[in-house]
C-alpha cells in the first residue's frame, strides 16, 4: 500500500487517476478532511490535506513513487510504501491481476 497526502481533493483525484488508469495501482481510496501539523523549512506548519491510499504491488512501488512525485504539486510530497503482511488472498490476487501489464 502507498500512502500519499495532497493539498486538495481535486489533486488527490488527479493522482488517483494517474495511478489507477496507468495500472500502477489497482485501487485508490481518497479520504478528505485531514489536518496535518509538520515541520517545513524550519517552521512549524499546519494544513488541511487529503489522504490518498493506493493498493499496488511491491514491484510497482518505484514506478508509482516516481509518477506521483513528478505529478504532485508539493516540492517534497509524502509518498510512502507500507508492506501488506497478509490479507484476503482473493483481494491480494486481484491487486496483482489489475496491475499486471496488458
């Protein structure tokens, strides 16, 4: 799974389309309404953001990270991969199937 933050719902949706339509992810979840508190360039900042969670394979994480980073409006976007340790085998197979080359 890849966790991403975006400054708006519109940008999160654009990034989700990029990932899913490009078969770099099988699915995208967009979770609006997050408040972030973080250090940026020596200052404590706060911002309303949107969370984007993408389901993909480990092999596609580098390509997905590159595509998202290139398309993102932030100078240093949060794009981090979290391993899927286990789960519904049918769902995990679906992720593999939907991200396979066509």
